[in-house]
C-alpha cells in the first residue's frame, strides 16, 4: 500500500466519521425539538385532579336550628353539597325546584335544618379532564338525624297587618314574648292613639315561622295562615285604657306546640321636661329655634320612637352642669334611664351630668314582662 492509498483511506475514514457525527447531531436536535413540542403542547392543559368526595360532620345528630359543620376533606376542582332536606335532595335531582348548595372550591360550610327527620347529606366532587374532554365526578354520602328539640316551632316574624296605610308594625321577639311598638305613625298622621287602637284591633296578624309546614293557632283554636288575609281580629288594645290585651298564639311543628304571648304597647313619651328650672324645647338643638313642621314630620318617620330637646341656660356654673336636676312627667309603668349606664333617673331627684351634650336617655315602658323603649337626647346652650 503506497502513500496515496493510505491517504485516500484516511480521507474516506474522516468523511465517514464526519457524516456519522452530523447524523447524530441532526437526530438529537430533532428529538429535542419533538420533546419540546410535546412538552409545550401538554402545558396547554391544566393538571387533572382526580375527584375524591370525602367529608366530616361535626355531629351526626342535631336539633332543629342547631348548625352542623361540614368539613371538606375531598379533592377536585369544585364541590357541591346537598343537605337532603326539602328542595335539596340529591336523590331527586331530576325534579324541578330541587337544587343543592352552590358549587365551591373546597370551602367548609355549616348548615341549619328547619325540620326534624333523617336526611342524607350528599357531597359531589368534580373535575374536568381537558385532554379527554370528560367531566368526572365522585359522590359521597352521610346520614344525619335532626331532632325536633324546642326550636322547630318558632315565629321568625310577627306583625299587625296593614295597621295604617300599608304600614305593618313589627313585633320584637324575645323568647316566647312578642312586644309590638306602636304609636308613632298615627301621631305623625294626626290620628289619636284611641282611634289607632280601634284600627289595630280589627286587623289580622302577619307572621312567618321557621318552617313552611308549621301550623299556627290563635288562643281560640283558629288556624291562621298569617298572610294578612285571615278572617281574624287581633284585638290587642283596650280602647278605654289604651293598655295592652295580651293575646296567645301557638306554633306547632312535628306535633310539638310552642306558645307565644303577644302585646302591643304605645311608645312612651316624656312631658313637661325642664332642666335646672329651664323648659326644654322638643325638636330644638339650641333651646331657642325649632325645626319646621316638614322637618319634624320627616324626623318622626325616619326615626320612630326617637326625639330630641334643646335647653337654653343662662348663668349656670360648671358644677351645676355636672349635677343637673331634671323635672319631667311620665305615665304609669314608665321609667327614665341614662342610655350610657342604664341608671334610672328620678324626676327632681337624680343628678345628671350635662356638661357635654347631647346626653342620651331611654324611656322604658314595661307591662307584665313586655317592654317598649323610646329614646331622646338633650342639647344645652349655655350663655
């Protein structure tokens, strides 16, 4: 083999090696591009989370109106819950007016049952698989027992329907007593308390209970609907004394009765108010000028049971302002209190600090455990 042949073999070997290296580099580059393309394409899809429905109840036995806390232990994109009571029963999902609670992103929640019974709570965990285009769900259920207790037969609202020109005085529900404040709307309208009592006595009740299936009876045994169209007269006020006539109504749910006592009380008022011997003027802030009739009318409608007085004082000392004596007149069964402390103020006796005004007071009328409260403020101008 001569030099030329050896050189030729070396050249051919070099070319062969170079071609092989180029092919390897080319294939590596193509593979890298394909891998990047596949990775880029797959990144267009959200990572699919396999749904898993799992929950934990704080209690498996509760009373009506006692909340049950439901902890979400599942996995997925969204979760919906079906408490299992009327209108939210998963087994009746195909029926109209039957829906669960709105879907959420895994938040815990609480629920309160209005009726007793045994219910199946259903949790639905859901995820959407973007690659397959399929909506995936998993369902989990738990049973809960709701006992009647003493809460399944309650009023949530009680009013005198349309007592005057579309106005229905609302009762204040405290335990099994319902106090209905009355008196401001008729006074604003120029109707005497006695004439208003006559109107009230003829009106039916307007109420709602905490269950749509609860039944309400008057003390005479009349079944009432509470929509304002019952052929029933409340008869809540003695038209001679204007004192309340206490009426009784019973809410029955699941065979359990719950009796309420209802009384309507006129807002108490204060009269003949004077401070340190000076007359206090209603709807005045300086004790000299008074709001216009139109302004007073608006105030009475916007703030029922509330008013204010102004008193103009001349030549009083700081010490007198610190322990001012108020004189006033209240009707029987009514007391005056400092709103800030609850201290009862006795006319002509109890010292009151009026060095900084306004000073707020409460007028409280209490009869047989029923009460209604009016409020007023005193402003002072010292000269």
